[in-house]
């Protein structure tokens, strides 16, 4: 009698962080590959082939299709949102030729308030020196898929608030605000209305 058998053996193929659909939050995962291991008369044979790869959540131990490792994490979305807001506000600050102390103070306050990173005037000044506006459009359009319509309008409003710090909105600032809106998927025809609403809200407050 020939005794032949096989069983699955899981080999580690990688690890990282992913958004676990079961835990509903960011978790570390292990990427594993199940190999079919055979034996003949209890002598192990080389792997008989792959039974496929899967992702295992290290927290809940639930397993998912290997594509789950590519699901964007909350941390990654939050980081992209931070960059997008900072980029949009920086573009507004740099729209007109003068960048005064008021703008820097208000800008760093807005960025600290609406992103996860504390930014002071020196940080902002440094960032503005190396600012590259060419990345603004892609940064904003990439994050727009994760934002509600109200979320998009909120970002445009921040830009309006930023541009109002020096008293009035210059034409160059309106152009930048329109670019921000369009990159987020808001038609530029809506921008005058958003500007108007923001001005009214600020004047009602104080
Ligand atoms: Zn999990």
C-alpha cells in the first residue's frame, strides 16, 4: 500500500498595514501563501504547488483576498487630505506678490486647525519657499474621491478665508480659488457663491 497525503502549509510572503474590513480600521496584516505539501510514506515532498495567497489581519485573524492589502488605509487618506489642504492654502497665500506676517500667522493657524500636523509660522515660511504649485491639481483631485460635496466646499471656504486676511480678495486669489474648486470637482461657476457665503458668515460672526 502506498501511503500518500497532502496538507496545506501557510508561508509568510510579506506584511504591512491595511484597512481591515472586519475591524473597520487600519491594522497590521501578514500576506501568506498556502502551499500544498505532500508526503509519501511520511517523507515530506517538495511543495506540490500554490493554493493561492491571502491576507490575514494580525488583530482579528480574519483572512481576506490578497487584493485587500491594497485597500487604502485611513492613515494614507488622512495624510493625503493634509497635503491637499496645505497645498491649496499655500497656493492662495502665494497668489499675490506680498506675503505679510498676518497671512503667515493666519495660514499656519488654519493649517494647524484643519490638518493633523501642528504648523507654526516658521514651518509655513519654509514650506512656501519650496512650494510647487504644479502638484496642486493632482493632490486635490486625488483626495476629492474621498470627500462629500460639503467636504469639498469646506476646503474652498478655507481658501476664501485665507484670501480675506489681507482685507479683500484679489483677482489672482479668485483665480487660485477657482483652480482649487475645479481640481476638487466643483464647477468654477459656484465659486462666487461660495465666496459670498463665506464673507457673510464671517461678518455675521463678528
Ligand atoms: Zn481585523
